C-alpha cells in the first residue's frame, strides 16, 4: 500500500510541474475563463464519486457517492458551459474589431 | 480478455489526462481558448465513460439519474448567471467540487470500515487529508459566495481570540487524526473530524475582506483541485491525482499573480484583518480636511471628453456593480464618433476575480483591441487628454507611488494622475476598500463627477450627443 502512495506522489508532483509550466504567462483577459475552465476540470471528482456510488446494493456509501455525482456533475457541466459562454463573447468581439 | 477492460480504462484515463493538459495549454491563448475548453470537456467525457465501464460500477439507473440532475442544474446555472456574478458562480462550483471530493472520502471510509477489520494506515491518512481539504473548500467557498452575493457583510469579520481559536481547532483536528489512525473504526472521532474541517473552512474565509476575494477565489480554486487529488490518493486513481494537480497548480499561479498585483504576500491577504490597517486610516483622514475638491456636472464633463483627442477609460468594480458597462460602451461609441481616440485601462485586480473586468467589457461588446493592461497603458497617460475613472479607487491612488507610510504603498497602480485631466465618477468621497484616503481626488487636474456610475454615464452620453 505504501508503494501505491509513493507512486501516487510521483504522479502528483510531476503533474503539478506540468500544470505550472502549461499555465504560466496567461494574458489577463483569459484569467477568468481559465479559472472557470480549470474549475470544471476539478469536477474530475465525479470519477471518484461514480466508483463509490457504483455498488448495486444500497448503503450509506452509495448514497454519499450519488450526492457526490450530482455535485460534481453540476461542477463539470456548469463549469465547461459557462466558460464556453464567456469565450464566445471574446470571439464575437474580435471578429467585429 | 479479462485484462482487456481494466487496461482500456487506464489507457482512457491517460488520454483524458493528456486532453486536459492540451486543453489548459490552449486556454492560455486568445486564439485557441474556446477550442481548449472543448478539448477539456472531451477529456472529461472520456474519463466519465471509461469509469462507467468499470466492473465496480453497476448501479446504472441511480447514476444516470444523478448525472441528469447535476447536468440540468449545471446547465441552467451556466446560462442564467449574469457576467457580474461570475465570481459567485466559480465560488459555488469550487464548493461543489470540494464537497464531491470530501463525499468520496467519507463514502470510501464507510465502505472500508464495513468490509475490513484492519484498515491500512495509508488509507486512513489519505481519507483524513481528503476530508480536510474537501471540507475547507466546501465551507470556505460557500462563505466566499455569501460574501460576494452580499448575504453576509463583505467586510472582514473578526472576533476576540480568533487566532487562538483557529489554532485550537487545528490542534484538535491533528489529535483526532491521530486517534483515528490508531483506531479507524472510531465513528464519533471520524464525524468530529468532518465537522472540524467544515468549521475550519468557514473560519478561514471569515476574516478576509471583500476587496481580497479575487485572491480567495483563486486559492479556493486551487484547493478544489487539491481536494480531487486527495480523493485520488484515497481511491488510488491516477486520473483524479493528475487532473487535481493540474488545477491545483493553475490556481496557485493565479493566486500568486493576484497577490503580486496588490503588492502583498498571500499570508498578508489571509491574515491582515488582524489589526494592522485601522491605524493608518485614521491618520490619513485627519490631514484631508483643508483640501478642496473640484466638482463638475455632466455637461462640463461631456465638453471635456468630447473635445479631447485621447481618452483613457479606467473601469473599476463600482462600474460593474452599477451594471454600467453597456452605458460606458455607448459613451465611448459617441466619443469615437467625434473622433476621440478611446482606450480602456484594466488593472489586474479590477473586478471581483482575476480578469473579471475583461469579461464584463467583452459582454458589452467593447472591442478586444481597445483593452490595455496596466504595463502597456501606464506610459501612455502622459499623452492622454482625459482619464475617465469610473468606480475605481485604490488602483488609481498615487499614494501607492509616493507615500511610504500608506498601507497601499508599492502596489502597482494605473497612473491616471499623469494625464492632462482626470474625471472621477464616484458616488461620494468615501475611501476605497483599503480604507485609504485618495489624494488623486484633491489634485488640481482632477474633476469629480458625483453620482452612481450608471446615472452619471447615461447623462454624459446624452450630453455628448448634443455636442
């Protein structure tokens, strides 16, 4: 089990570095869409919630997992859609200008 | 053949992770941002579909119902929300993400303790960590949402012995974690830890003032990612760990950018409510009494603007609150009709979240090419005839440059005082969020146009039309 944690830490650390590198130097115009877009990605918790909610037999874990599925789906769907709505406005305007 | 499905799921996770990275990369450039968002969404779809194929997932009816409810609510929120309310929206979504991660940890704790007699140490530690981060993200975000929505006062809220109380809760949490590690089946201790992490999130945001919410929202965004990562450690799921780490990193970068734009450290933003600013405010108010303010009406203002060669508009949160961005756009259209060159100067912390002002002006169809960042516009003010400040205060306060004793000294500002003339639209002479008096208002070149941003701009538009 400890090896699992170490492997996880390796993945976590490397992914953090990738995150820092990818996101550095973003123009201020895109800060809000970036935040709501990355916010939608943090809804990845839905994967965990699906696994916890997956059991066919009702128990407390399944109930908690299902609540997690609902909240995470709001996060994912709301986040991606509102980001698209914002970026659409930027698009429209650039064409006009 | 039995190995095929799990391998396929892991490969799908790998593809989804790659798509998230590509999506984030594309979100960083105006030309590809919208595509990047779509790429991220496709990654998410792949991750969800792959997970549904997992042998562990059997409860399809209920899950379909849950996803339908969540998707419906999310879509309604996304299409209904006003652009001024984006910070609240992101705050609330952060909270939901954090809550989902914490629920995963609680659910997993339940499952593990009911099927195993001996719970592995690593399992308990990751569950505690996940509940801590998820819980803080949930209540912290909900309180930030309530502050932004003005359900509770935006001012910093402090009470006696606040820091000792916080410390006591942290110590209790650590002690409780130790007890749970010793005996993972101790349900009361587990529930206490859940409640304590919720209280911590609440207390963490309580003393942070309304002006600092861009920083808090960025930080909570980072937390919601870390919460997902922590849940990934609980389930030993790389997909969660990677996506969470990416979001955690991006949130930290934006937090750092916001802090730099206010010339403050993160620690200062989080803890400054504890008794440093009040004294400085008192000193600044006293010496302002014998200064005079030049006030003008909208006709005079229209005259100055209409006959200028170049005008720089400096929008602040006051403009956003008054929903005056459309009126401002109309005003600048009228000015351009008269041959005036119009630019917008955007301070990095204008609005209530990073880049918020750009979104609001985009909504009002202000051309992208007219928006200028602080570093680009500051050298231009000397050649500008009129700087029009609408509902901004601290970000144009020259004291940040000149007065070493000012609390905002050193903060990068928009140097509107270098323009030939400055018109400030403001409701009254109140100090800004920082509580600091603004000497710009008393300068010879500065004219005050009192009124709510929307009324004042609407009158200016009418007056400019008659020129």
